[in-house]
């Protein structure tokens, strides 16, 4: 149904719109936006109810305007984001933009009505059907990894922005995608460097994958889609981007308490890479008593290195990634362990740090697990990540840096004793 609205002496044609859940408790479900105001949250009075503990009781609101739908965050605990940017005031939605509620819920926004193909795909995902899994075999791993295919579209590649991350040299950042329709899964090459083969035939156009098909990249990496993953491996990853070590660590009760085994997560952790022959420097090391410092590497000599020395003199263990090559397999393994084990995060705040994906990843990891975060404000920034207003902060004074460091140390010791 369409409505003609007058705005600035022009007739604006606004059609019905809808959201498609890509990540969450009901992936593939279509939510039609039929009213002037649509509230989204965990509470029973919302128009769109999402049963997920990361979602606030009243999380976000959609308001219909002549220009389209405006999205507002309702002071939620974990924030609302559009295309990766936090919604502070309101945001006018555009076609195919991605809406995130915290780290676990993702929608795609579409103006107009869903077409028949989308409806059929949504029915496939929401009806009781046998779940499908992607089995990944690589020469570097002794046993295959198995990932559930929970989304309509699943991207596979080396980038942590992909749904399934495979850290192998032959894999491009975004290598291929699998799209579910009423016939099954369609595979499409995303312009990769080394290409994709299906049953030893080079993939030149999208094609339907059948149960016995073998997808191959290079000479050592294969993929298969199956409904019986137990035939391949016991290592079923219940979360495409979840650190499985967190779920199996018997001492990590604070993390396990907040996990739901089928819950999706923002790419804070990737499927476990292996260290190189050089190593991470953390072999056999326990970081549970260490402080993780996250920062822009341009701030290392000026502020971070003196901070680490001062903490060391105060007998406070601190971990930084400065000695590792950013993006290497050793760096990925080490930073994953540091996020998982370190009890406190210190953020050295600067414009460069707030642009850093690694800083954002560390921040959101600690924030979502309610692990303590302290801020050392090195330089002012226009916008801080979610939850910053409630955090303890120290203003760095370059004239007397020791005073700033000592203030930070005092708060670290207080938190350690509490």
C-alpha cells in the first residue's frame, strides 16, 4: 500500500518498508513496517519483539516520515548502529542499509514490499527444516571445522567482516558467498584472486550446490555443505565468529553466564588461527592477571611505552601487541588470547585509536562481557564508543605524565581489590 505525502510542495511517494533479520534468533524472518511508529526491543509491548539478552527492553524506534523511516536509539545498553556507525540522535534509513542492535542482532532495511523470492527464502529459514552446515578442510588443521549456515547470505573469506573467516594465504578477503533460495544454496565467486572450483570445474557464474559437491580453493582448501556434520567432525562451531575456547573454559564463568550457545556475535573473535613457527610469545603464558592496553600504534613511543614501564614498576602486568606484526597469524592468536584472558582493558583515547578496528573490537568485547574498562584520554575525540559516559577516565597531562599514570594505577589497584 502506498501513501502520497506532501512535503515542501512536492509529492513524495512512500511505500511500505520491511526489515530482514540476518543475525539473531530468527534469521531470515521478514518484519513489515506498517505503522507510523515501530518500537523494537525485548519487552512484550514492542511492535518487534526480539528474545535476546543483548537487546534492551525498549531498544530502538522507527518513525515514518515523508523522506522514509528515521531510526532512533532509546538509550539502550548496547547501542544501535547503521552500517557500523552508532546512532546518536536519529538516522534516516536508506535501501539495504544494515542495522545492528548491540553485537548480536542484524537487520537489513528495504523500502517497498518483499518479493516472492524473499518470502520463499524467509519461509525456508523460519520453518522447521534440517539445518545446514559448512565443513571447512584445510591442510593446516588436523580436523575440519564445521559452521552452521544460519543466514540467508553467508560470506567466506580472510576478512574478519566475513561470516566465516578462513585464514589461509590462498583465500581472498571476501572470496565467495552462499545464498539460500527455495532450491538450496547458490555459490558465487566474489572476484577472488585464486578463484573457486566446484567438483574440479572453475566457477564462472553462480551455481546451485548439491549435497555431494566439493568446493575447492587452491590445492589444500575444500568446503562441503551437509546436514549431517557429525560425519565430518565433533568441532561444530555454534557461533560463526565465536571463540570456542571461551565456552569450554571452566573458570570463565562470567563469560559463560552471558553466552547463549546459538547467539551470533559481532566479529570480535575469529575462527581460531594457528601461530606460525615463530610463535606468539605467549606459549604457556596465563594473562588472567594482566591488563590489556589498546591504542593507536602512532601513540606508542609518546605515551604507551612510558605507561607500560610505569605499570611494570608498580608491579602491574600489562600486555600490548606492539611486538607482533598487525594482521599476522601470530598477532591474531595473541590478541584473541589477550581479549579472552586479560581482566581489565585500558584504552588510550585519541582520534587514531577511535578509528582503529582493533581498538573497537577490544572495547566491544570487554563492554559486552561487563569486564572493566578504564580510559586514558590522550587527545580529545568527537565521538566515543558505546558505554563511554559511565567509564572512569584519566586526562593525560604531557607536562606531568607521571601524575596521570599514578592516577590510573590507583584506580587499577582499587578495582583489583574490589
